C-alpha cells in the first residue's frame, strides 16, 4: 500500500494550494471581467498551475520564486514556438517530439531542470493547437507574464514555503561529528556503541536519497560536483571512523604513530565545518598532506624497529591512513567548491578532473554522457517525446476538441514502467469520469450564469490543489476536471458535454501513454539497474590488480606480465567513473519505482560502494607505496599481493552475474610469517614493506566485504 501523507505534507499542500489559487485567480478575474481578454485570462490562469502544480519546484519560497523568474523567458519562447507550430499537424508533431525530448532530457542536469520541465512543456502544448492564430501571440505572452509575476509575488509573500537546511550546513554538521570521533580516537579509547551509532546516522543523513531535491548537489557545474565529492569523501570518513570505534584499542596499547595524524584529521574536519559556515578562510589540503608524509615516515621507522608493531597495530595504522586519505580528498574538493581552486598539487589528474575544465565543458560532458541507451535520463526523454508526438498526431488527425487535454494526460499519467502507467490510468479514468459527471451536473444547473462559476472557481481550485496532491490520482483528476470546466465556462459558452469531451481526451491520452509505456522500456529501470551494476563491477575489476602491480611491482622476470600502463589505468578509471554515474542514476530511479524492491534483490548500494572504494584505492595505494619502496620488492610479498588482487578482481567479475546466494570470497590476510626471521638472522627485506602490505590487505578486505554484501540479500 502507498504511504499515507504525513501531517506536514498536508499542511504544505494546503499552503501551496493557497498560493497557486491566489495567483491564478488574481490574473484570471481581471482579464475576464475588467479587460475582456479571454486569451490573456487563459494563460494567466494556467501559468501558476503549470509551474506550481504540474512542476514540483523544490526549495523555499524564495528559491521557487527565483526559479520562476529564470524560466519565464523559456516559457515565453516555448509559447511563441507552439504558436508557430500550430500552422499544421506535421510541424506540430515534430515540434512536440523535439520539445518533449529536450525538456525531459534536461532532468540529467539537476533537480531544478527536472522539476520545472513538465510545466514548461505545457506552454508549448497549450499554444500548438488549432486554430492557428499568430495574431494572439502578444495576448498569450502578456497572460503568461502576468501569471508568472503573480506567482512570484505569492511565493514570496503568501505563506511562503520554509527554507530547507542547506547541504553545506548538513555537511558541516557531519564534519563536526567526524571531528569529535577523530579526537576521541586519539586517546585509544574502548569501543563506544553510542559514537558508532552517531557516526552511522551522520553518514546516512548525507545520502542523496535522504535529502530534499532542492539541496542535493547534483548539478553539472564545478561547485555542485565538488560539493558532492566532498560529501562522498565525508561519508566514507564517517564509515571508517565508525568501524574504528567498533574495534578501538584500549588505552594501554595507545598507537603513538597514529595519534598525531588522528589529531590532524580532527582539526581538519573542524576547520572544514567552519569553512562551510563561512567563519574561516578556505585552505587547501597541503597541511594535512604534510601530516600524512610525517606519518608514513614514522610508520616505516616503527616497522623497522627491533620489535616491530603487531599485525593488529599495523591494521589500525592502515585504517588511520585510509581515514586521512578521505579527509585529504574532502579538503581538496572543498577548496574547489568554496575557494575556487583549479589546481591541487599532489593529486592524480583524474581524481579532481572537474577542477580545470570550463563550466560549459562540464555541462556538455553531463549531457553527452547521458546520450546513451544505458542512461535512464535518455529512456525517460525518449518515452516522453514519443508519447507527446503520437498524441499530437492523433489530436490533429481526429480533430479532437480541447486536444491539449490529451497531451496533458500523456504528460501527467506517464510512468517509467508499463505496470505503474496502467495503475495510474485506471485511477485517472475513474476520477475523470466522476469529475465529468459533477461538471455536467453543475453546468446543467447553472446554465450560462457566469456569476455562479465565478463564485465557485476559487473554492474549487483551493479544494483541488489541496486534496489532489495528497489523496491520489483519482481525486486529482476528478477535481481538476471540475476546475477547468468551471474556468472554461467563464471564457465561452459551454454545455454539459464539456465533461464528456474531457473524458474522451483523458481516455485517449491514457491509451497513448500506456502504449508508449509498453513499447519503450516497459519494465522500467529494473533491468537497466542490473545491467548498469554488472557493467560497473566488470569495469572496476581490472583496476584492482593494476593498482597493486603499480604499488608492489613483481621482481623483474622475462615471463612476468607487464602492468597496465598509467595512461591505460587512467582511462579505465575514467570509464569506471562514467559507469558509476549512470549506475547511480539508474538506482535513484529504481528506488522511485513501485514494486521494484524485494528482499531477494542484490544489495545495489554495496555495488556502488565497491566501485567508489576501488577508485579510491586505485588513486591512493600506488602513491602511498612509493614512499616505502626502496629497491626491489621481495618475491614472496609481490606474489601474495598479486594473487590476492587477482582473486578479488575475479570475484568482482563473478559477482557481476548476480548468481543466487552471491559469491563467497575467502579472506586474504597478509602472511606475516614471511617477515619473521629465524633466530640470529638479519631482518628480512620484506619487513619495511609490512605497512604497505597491510594497506593492500585493508583495501582488499573492504572490497571483498562489499562483494559479500551484494549477494547477502539473494538466497541460494
């Protein structure tokens, strides 16, 4: 069963209904009764409805007003285009296909374009129907402008929507939690379940799926990309700190090598939180990178001491180094987001690739990257364009009265799966039929007495816009039928058959939408999310042995396979990032589709985590190992690292089949016995490399845990 709307949802729906009703009525009544301009009245009436009801604009009242002001020129251009396209059916069909695709595909650029796209399409739909009357374009634009300005004023002044907590503040709060946890870890305290829960909760609160659309940093520009990168690194740091808090060393075994770096991580997290709140100048990652360098030197010296650290302590130090890598990444990305830095020294060129290109290049890359059959944004745009084009062709060929209702039905009832579309259509038809009966009865009773319709329009709009969004499709369609019938009765003489016309138009649009849903990806994104995740795992797998080979090259041997060249590894990382973005978009839509979630499905977030962890290790591991390498890597160490990496990569490829029961991945502990010299002999050459071997182990353990998690939800 669908979730019942909460009380805050009902309150917000009522407040929005009041704003839209006031804006629509304030433009409609003067245009009809004072100016006698029905065309101006029609566009002044539909502008707040299209941008306020049909388009779920995100954000506060100020944010929504800003969006409306920005899109008004686009709405006017689409109205002019629709007016010109109405000259004949053929150009109107071609125009609807083009506009439908472009506006829907724009959802790939972020929540604001995605939210406003349906409403903007309505302007072109409304204008492109016969009769072809280009002389009325000034009146149409005047009505649109009037309705838009009134909507802006209402969004600002009439029960404005409250502001959401900005992403920067949410990120700052998460960094405060990380700073407290890092400070607590310096003293080597015992495991703290309360702190673990706080860290887990802070990480979950930064998940994009948990954030309101208005605050999600999902735009294609540099700032949004950098903020999203900062948020991802912060979530990773919170997860690492939570794991460390679960297995903390007691105070007698305090790790003196890690303590300075842990203190530096805590200080850096606190500083980043202050940066996000605007209370401190922006700095780069250089200071923390210097602390990491000192840590690496101290760790190497400790490993070469007569009594080297225990495996448990080595693993703890490796975990602290991974935390530092996440903190350095967060600081570097934040210096781009807030400080405008374009070059970060010491980072691989592909890790902060978005820092240097111009904004237009970043936007172009987002759009071209989604022009693929693997993109759900492309799927949705094709489905919408096909539906609007067919609907306009049917309306023009059959000369249906009020044909824009057909296209409006296609636009509002289409879903991403054929099953969901059918469910929506059934409810919409029932609601429209009930609304048509009510409208017909009203018109039979009131006749041509426009005073009755004028008196009823405002309360009917208020009821429709309050109840419809929270009560469901049937109520929304029924009440909207009553709204348009009451409004149209004031613009021109109507009969009770206007309800019949709307039923026919909604039925026609529903059938077209259902047909397009069956023809274009009827299963929705369920198949695509599986394909995207499989491709992501397969693309990321080669990075594992390549990174290990770069970190711990095998001793020179004629038969030894050559490691992947750096430029090839960089291209592989680039392809993996691209597949990661497509997979994330597919999963986001998968979560929104009804009936796609069941207990036996793979753990898709674990697959995304695997790719992220693979990219992080592929970037950091070779750089860390370079600080420890001094001569040739002993054969025993290189062999263990190579075999462990190859088995992990093989497990990733096997996991991509998503076989029932998942893939069982055995542990890959470092064979510390190779570093234990016989009594009286010198320390073996592998001893200084034990920290690097532990880093490799730590990385591979994380990856294998992700692979196990993917299959944990699938019964054997």
